[in-house]
C-alpha cells in the first residue's frame, strides 16, 4: 500500500514539475486546476474498482445471507 502511495505522490510531483517548472507557489491557480483534474481522474478510476471488488461482493454476500435466513 505504501509503495502505491509513494508512486502516486511521485507522479503528482512529476506532473507539477513538468507543467509548472518554476513552482506551485508562482502559479497557484494552475496548480489547483492540475490537482483537481488529477483528483477527478483518480476518483473516476477508483469508483468502478470499488464497485467491482467491494460493493458487488458485499451485495452477493447479503443475498446469500438472506437466502440462508429464509431457508430456516
């Protein structure tokens, strides 16, 4: 988990240096826009993964438990 966080952090720093070579404090609006776009992209990537690997299995487990309770 920490490796993914480190990789993500390194990627964000790289993006800021690539698009804002003089620093974030010189262009705070541009930095905020880039950060917001990156956060939105992460959100759009994470939501389907959570649905596939977290929400759907919990719903299947709940259906299984409901079937088990109804048989008793």
